[in-house]
């Protein structure tokens, strides 16, 4: 039994078993923990259902669901429900909350997760960021509908997990668990434990992450869109490498001469000769610069103007007239084989280092509750067919290159996706630094060691350098992707970008691998702290007064001023001795150096807008 990051004492186990006789009304199973009573409803005479409670430790329980049948059959809808008082709770986090970390009412639309959408987890917290109720479901592959909404008459959260609401095909056995955490600990630690709980399950074993996946990259999407050529990309890569970027992601446009952003020409996956006369030579040119090469593919789309259209036009889930493409049905084995073979061919012939696999979330159909009996399909469940497609894709690609990189983007960044991809990117938010911060930190809270990437940062060339720098500062705790025309930005922007890339690379072990504490999610993470390797990095995006939580053996503290006003106030909870302080502006120029006795007090530091203060403590025990 997984202990969710903690050693469990001798577990307390309580079980309920119900077998429904033919003609009987489905019974309700009830089991209780110290704080909740859980009810499992639904079922029929074909299936026996069981409900167990396992206490892992005080405040941490596992609710086990087991369903079995003598003969495989389409399962009935089941629902697990419980209530929780709305007491000392002021915000709610879930993987698709985005800017709205507030409450939902119990009559609102349910949340939904599966392999390609979101993650089945919810965390309620108070204004101090302490966990009050976090729950997560183990089945992140199949479609699960869940809700945690305020019941207006009682001031309680009505919590509910619904299973088998979409066709999954016949089953004989099903087992899953609900993790329920009411411990008084920071919400981010509770969510980190959820991520570790999932990661410990063999079915979600995470893909290895090569070092390059955690290095800054250049992307062609915002800077070029489909208007790209090999020569233009190589010119950008030469500058990008000098600035500190280690890979390029060539996005949509390499496969077509069409510039209308549609997908009518997707599906053949051959380089358009008018842009890439020699794709292998182009990849080699990028490699000679010392950069890795990742290429974009739209996984599900088959365009009506592609040569492959006639072959697969009857094997699609639906057709989108606006984009001129259909969504391939992964339940056909020849569809899966065609997609995978195109990836293998690209690695063999062009020597790619990775893929940006896009639009995984489009593998659905509005009426997918109807089980199809069309000839040739070997799956009835779309999520299971997508799992097979991605499992086979990554397995075969890794045989060609064990360090192959695969990027996925929100919302398909749940625990099941970690076994296929090693880069999770924030969904598109062009020029929106605040949105990028929210989305990258949302990913970080659950993704473990998988590389969390920012959406490509861009800005207007006429921006003040300080304002442009905020695009980078807001995504410091993720891997930067840059998408501006590097040969056209003004010198002060180039200076700013090179400085922040250098700072990020120097401190990435802390920014990516340190203990992460994103504060006040209900206020969209205005302050974030990361600690590791004897260093602390404290970034503020709104607050002027920062309370520093000292970490033992920390010899350095860096304050990041993610604001457009000069000056920060630093409150220390204890004396930290003499310190040397260097203050830098957004372009990396030192504007002030001083020595200060860092006493338990509030200290005003004249940190420039979009700049930083580096504090080196002299105290010996801190410098270890």
C-alpha cells in the first residue's frame, strides 16, 4: 500500500462487501473514517462491489473501491460521495482551476478528468495556505467526473466521484483508491504527496527526463507561426545558442505551404520543400550549433487536403469544418500504426531529438457513451486506445533514442501522461506573464521531476526593458521557452534576456529542484519561495513586504522584484548576521552594493523594478 510520502503505522482496515441479488435495488455501501462517512451508490446484479478504509496515518486515509463480475460486462455508473464542513477553508485548487481558485456550488457542472484531460485531485486550503482537505483518485486513465461544491443549505462541501459515466468496454474487475488528506500541512506539500502517491504506482511510472529537457529552449511558434524557413530558423538558433538556449522546437508550418493556421494539410507529415529543401541537412545544421531539435506534430488531425485523407476518412471521431481536419479514431490499430510509423520515420531519417505532440485532448467524441460495433476496432474506450497509442509510440521511439524528448501541454498533464512525456508545458497564453505564472506553478504542484515548461514568452519590441523582463521573471520556476525574433529585439532587450537566462541556468537546481512554496493560490501566487543547495530564492509579483522563512544552512538569499516599482521590505524572523548585498537591474547591471547587519527586523532594500538583490550571508553555520 502506498503511504503517500509518509511511513504508515500499522494500518487500520475496515471493509464492507455487497452483492446485489437479481431484481434488488442497488444497495448503498457506507464506511467511515474519523472525519467522514463515504457512501458508494449504484451497481446492478452483475457486479459485486466492495468498499474498504485503510488508515495510513492520522488524517490520511485510503478508500478502496473494488468491483467484480463473474463475466465481463459494461459496468454501471457508480458514485462515491461524502460531505465536509466549510470551516476554516477559503480557497480551492484543482488542475483546471486556472485563475479561479474559488469555490463551486454543488449544482454547478462537474469536473472531468481522464488520460488526456486534467487530473482527479482537489485541495481545499485556508488563507494561511494550510491544507484542510485534499483528495485524489487513483484512476487517472479512464474518465472520472468529480465535484466538491458548496451545499447552500448546510454550509458543507458535497464531494462526489462518479465512475463509468462514459463507455469503457466490458470489464470483470476494477480496483481504485481515493486518497483523503486532512492533515494540517501546507497545501503544496499535500499536493506534492499526491503526486508522489501517483508516481509510486507502476502504471504511472514517469518517463526519464534528459538534462536538455530542463534547459532553456527557443520556439518558432509566436515569432514565426507558419511563416518559417530553414534559413530563418538557423539564424535564430545561432543567436539563441549564444544567449544560453540549448534546444529549438520547430512548430506548426514545417509540413505545409499554407499560412492560414488551419490543419487541412496535416496528416502526411512530410517536410514542405518550399521551406525545407533538405530537412536532414537542416537538423544537422542545428546540431552543429550545439542545440537539440524537437519537431511539432498534431497527433489526432488528418487534413482533408492530405494524401492520407482518403485512406482514413472513415476512421475519424468527428470532422471540424473550421480547421479543415478530422480527428483520427485511435481505436483502429492501423490508425495507431500509421501515426507511430511517422514518428519513427522522422527519427530515423532526420535524427530528431524530440517531439512536440499536440492536441491529445481532441481524442474524444461528443457521443462517446455509445459503444460502436464498427469492424476493425480493437478498443471501445477512447482513453484506453489513446493509452495504447502513446505507450506504443514512446516505447518504440525510446528504442531508437533512449533520451527522446516529448512535450505535452495543459490540460493533458496529469499523472498518466508522465509515463509518455518528459516535458509538460503551460497552455497558450501569448504575452500574458501573469497567466503563464499561474499555469506553470499549477503544473509544478503535481508533476514531480517531469520538466515543467512555460508557454513561450514573447513581448512587444517597443516595451520598456523592465516590462519585457516580467515575462521571464513570472516563469522563473519553470523551464523557459523563448519565442521572439532575436535579431530584431532592441539591444536593451537582448541584454535583459541574456542576463535572466544566465541567472536561471546558474540557479536552475533551486528553481526546478528545490523545495517549492507557492504562496496564496487564491491570490494567484503573488509570492513564491524555493530552497535548495544552500540557497533560497524569494520572488514577489505583488507584495512589497516579504516575510522570509529561513532555512537552515542557507548561505545565499536572492530577492526577485517582479514588480514595476522600486523597493522591497524584507522581514526576518531571526538574526542572520552580517551580509553583503548586491542589487541588479533588469539588464544585470549592478546598481548598489552594501554590507548590512541582517537583524531580526524589517529591512528596506532599494531593489530596482524587475531586478534582484543577491544577499550573501557571512554567518559560518549558514555557509555550509
